[in-house]
C-alpha cells in the first residue's frame, strides 16, 4: 500500500473509479479471480463514497482532486464513521 501511495503522490495519475477489483487489489489475498471476497461490504462503502462525491463507477478523476473531495465531503465534515461503517480497518483512519 505504501508503494501505491508513493506512485499516486509522485505521478498524480488520472484514476478510473471501478466497481470491482482494481490495481490496488492486485496482490490482495481477498482478490479471487478479480472479485473481492468482501465484495458486498466494499461495494456498499464504494457507493456511499460515490454518493458523497457526486460521481459514478467509470468516472475518471485526478488523484489530488479525489483526495480533496474525500477531505471536503467525508473527512472534514466527520462522515468517515458513516461512510466506512462496515470497514474493519476504519479505526486506523481515525488515528
Ligand atoms: S479487501 Fe477486497 S477491495 Fe480491499 S484490496 Fe483486497 S480485494 Fe481489493
């Protein structure tokens, strides 16, 4: 994950918001033939994010713009607990 974050920060790519496993999931043990074993939970979180960002699967956005949206519409207004309700890792994001 650190490697992915480095690439995002250094290369500032345009990202496509995908519905299923993406490049970040490439080496995850939960990725079974391109489908996450936690897909139901991940899908719910993804859809809550998209709603906050006024975006849809398939839309593209530059990394810095996505970070800005996440900060302005989820993190700053203290919506993280609601949007990421079912995520087992969410306590890490409150640190
Ligand atoms: S848990 Fe699922 S969504 Fe998260 S990185 Fe692994 S395969 Fe991707």
